[in-house]
């Protein structure tokens, strides 16, 4: 396999390092803006050089961002090249465009590193589907949020301190919105559900609530009631009906989710016959992420193109009712309140869709579902 | 694929059920002692009928036990049939005999369900090895022991009550020795290390300590010091040197291992580039186990024969030193004691091999390593 590598940042450099010792694949050209020299690959700023190189059969996209990643990936598919990417935003955003195009052109399109970093999550969904239906996917998919919540819970930091610490360790961006507002988890949920259920989820039907409004007082309320807060995704299918949402969620202190430390991920599926399975590992970082990019290249060499066929468009129906912790409520929340926890309330069961609609109009509030 | 199914107990029946709806495989003959009738498979007591049926390409062994499972599997390999089994005792015991023979005869030999039941553990090790070296494998591999230890810890039961409850739920055998003495975990560790490291571990070099001597007082000592006890396996490779042992181990109460409930498993690997990964799921039971048997059949159809080449014979060197909780010690333990916990002591670091040799001569004692 001859690889055209787009981007030479955290992930791109890792892919170059891991492939360097392999006989079955070789990074032939690297497209990046930095002035670097590599002993065995041509470095260029010009993507056309990759596109026009007929010896390059596979493009590894490790640039991040939507543009020009989308245009580059699309032209590469048009040119008949396989695609491997770790870019969850790209794949989730252009799923309905890129996946059918890749199928039409007969090229492989894999993105295992896009969800769970070093965890073989999407590839395991691919394996699971050979034997059974998956009824649920979800879990802790964002290491930045887990790091912040874990630091607040174990070390007693407030949100701002925990965020700054995550930033100084390189776990959070200068502008942390994609992580802390749940957008990264939202992309990963959409991808996971699409693969697990063989569908294409309508993105507008999947709400996401983040953690940026959480306070040290909230954490104290959770501890006092025996809970630990995690940002989790949740998607289900049953009899042709779907749910999908991202929200802070309270787990009993002895639960597996509650024990996930620092920047780790824990992603779970419910299989029809295999039961509940969870996968724990490094959800980000140079080598874990690059590792699954290289795994995808090996899978392509072994003849695997996609995780599942491109599926029909479906919407999530989030009418399922959950109890919520809400701080910063109004009259509607007061009407639905069942308990008081410090300066917040715990509601009676409320439809997920209703609660997220309410949050949109009350963006200063903090909500967390209580895991059943 | 035409399957000859040996055994129609818990696992065999599950395999029959799951394959019934598939087009790519069919149970053609079932060998069992019960008088049953099946709509689409011939039931016989005579294994020769499977052996002599040239249309049967794959034998699924779900009888359990060493004999006649060994003789049947061996003759099936000799006759050129692929083997799928969930029998960890069989594969661990006859690894050096059956694996080279299968390779020589060019048949597939898979046993994913033998470790972790419904967890795709051995198959994930197979995938991991495509890209990186594995430096550590291990974890909670026996659901019966986890159920007993969890009931003692969460419900305050004593060992006898917890065992009886496990027996009444079908999690433990009438004679529970294989589980509670660590033999089942020992088989699973040997298999896991063989696949992960590409070796064949000398079984006599791998010691196992079990949980049958644990008391409610021990559990109270662990709680008082912030620990939870689990029966775990541990195997490592580094620079051509190996460790491998099974023993009760104390984890801090917030650790992931400590949160594993009831009869679940949690199995972990350390990868050179992917980092630490853990796999959580149902380690036993009809459908989880049968699920991975069927996965192996699908893998064989996809051209996968074994997880790794049969590797060289190696011995574990368990000179690594750990601190141990010991109740029922003697002078040697007293000489090595660092702390007192109730009626027990915690030692200074002692070589694993030395502690297990001591335990052999002091079988009424209970030991548990303290996780580093």
C-alpha cells in the first residue's frame, strides 16, 4: 500500500512513525504546510501531487477540520483512492455525501480512530454485526470532558481550574467548545450509531448538552447523593425506532462508568446475544489514534472497505423519559421537581427531547440525567 | 460451512440456536448422549458419523472436559476438519499437541469463546498483533469468582453463603474447585499469553492461588484499608523474559477492576502504541459463549485460521516482587511483615514465585497481592 498522508501534526506524525517499520505499507508523500524533510517520503504543500500520483492507492487524512479536508477527501475518492481518516467531524458531517460516493467508486472508507482513539470500537461493531444486532451504543467518548469532570470530582477543582489544567496538559484546546459543549461526543455518537444500526441518523434529531456550566457545587450535590457525573452519549434502536442524545449523566459511585479516570474513554454496546460489552482505553493522543489509522490500512489490505453498508436516513425519537438534575431551573422545572439537592432539583421523569428543548432556551442552566 | 457439533449442553444448544437463522453455516450433525430430535440436523451418539461425513468441514467442540474431547478433536484435525472450541482446559492442556498438528494439516483452530465468553478478547489480540507488540495481558477472567467476591464485598455474605448463592444461580458447579482454586483463570491466562506473546508458556512455571480460603474478616480488612479483592491473572513479556501468575489481588476502591459487578469479566492488555485497553462483558453463559463460537466460524469462512503462529516454548520467571496480604502466616511471613491489618499482615515486597512456593506448603493460608 502506498499512502498519501495529509497533515503532519499529532496524528500524522504518529502514522508516519508506526508505518516506518512496516513492509506492507509506505507513506510515499506527505502534504503539510510545515517545512520538514523526511528520509523516505516526499513532502509537499500541494495536494494535487498526491491526487495525480497513480502509485498512491490510499489517502490518510490527518489534517482535522472540515475544509479543505472535505474537498481533498472527496477528490481522492473521485480519483479512486481508499480513504482512512481519524476526523470525526468530517465523517459525521459529510456521511451522506462521502459514504455513498466511496461505495459508488468502489474504494474503501474507514475511520476507526475517529471514535475512541486507540480503542478498536468501530471495528468491533463491524465484527459484532456479523452475528447479531446491536440495540444500544454509547458511553464516555471524550477524554477532555472526562479529565475535567474527574479532576473536579477527585481533586475538588472548580470548572475553570480543571479546564486550565486540561489545557496545560494538551488535553483541551485553547477554545474548548468542541469538547466541553458535547460536539465532539455528538459526532462520535452519530458515527457509532450509523455503524451499529446500519443507518444514517438525521443530525438535527440528536441533541447534545455539555459540561461548561457545571460548578463545584453541583459536584458536591452529586457526591452527597452517591453519584458521579460523566458526559456520555446514548443511542438505541428497537423495532425501527431510534433514540440518540448526548448529556451529562449521573452514575452510582460503584458503577463502571464512575471509575473511568483522567482522559480515558469507556464505550459500551448491548448485543442481542453477546449481552453488554464495554471497551476502555485511550480515546485520543498521537500513538493510540495513529495506531487505529494503521489498523484501518491493514484492514483495507485484508479487503475490508466499510464497517457496514450505507443505511437509510432515520430520525431519533427522544421521547423516552428520564429523571434530571437541574440547576438554574424556572417554573416549568419547579412544576416537574421531585426532590431538592442543595440549590438544584431532581425532576420526575421528563422526555429527553423536552428537556433539551428547555435547555436551549435556558442556556445558563446545568442539567444531568440520572442513569437508570 | 457444514458443522459437526459435539455436545448439546449450555453452549452447544446456543450454537445451534444462533446458527439456525444463518445462510452461511449449518449444523448438520450433533453428537450427544441425550435423546433429542432436531428438525434439520442428525442427532447421533457416534462421533465416527461426524468424522466420516466428508461434507462436514468444521467441528465445533462444546462437550467440555479433556476426554474424549481431546481424542475427538485430534481425529477431526487428522481428518482435515477445522476446529472451533470454547474448551479452555482442552486448548491450554494440549496446546503443544493440537496447535502444531492443526498447522501441519492446514486446518483452522479457533477458541475465542474459551477466554472471556462473549468478549472478543482473543480475536482482538489477533487484531492488535497486526500493528504492535503486547507487553501485558490479564484481569478478571472468571465470573464465578467475581460473583463470590462481589457478593462478599457488597452484600456482606461469608464465603460459604456466597458460593451457595453462586451455585443456586448456576454460576458455580457442585464441585467448584476449577473456578475457586484459580484453575479456570490459569487456563485462560496461558491461552491469552500464548496468543498475545506468540509463545507456548511452560504450564508448570505458572502458579495459581485461588479464593477458597477467603473469609468475611479478610473482606473487612480490605474495606478498612480502601481495597477491593478480585481474582486476577497477570502475564507480561519484556526483552524475551516472561511473567505469568494467577492470584487474588487488592485494587484501590476507585479502580476500574473494583467496579466489576456480579459475574462479569474485565480483561486488559497493554499495547506498545495503543496503550492500555480493557474489555468488559459476560465471561460465560449460553448465548455470550455461543456467540463467540459462531464468530469463530465466520472468521474461518473469512480465511482466518489461528490467532498467531505456534510459538516457542518459554518459562515464566516470576521473580518480580509484590507486597502481599497474608492471613495464616508463619515465621517467614512474620519476618517479611511490614504492616498489620486485623489478624493478617501486609508484607514487604516478596518475589511472586517465593510467595506461591510458600503457599503450597501452607495451604490453609489466604494470600492476596496488592496491585501496584
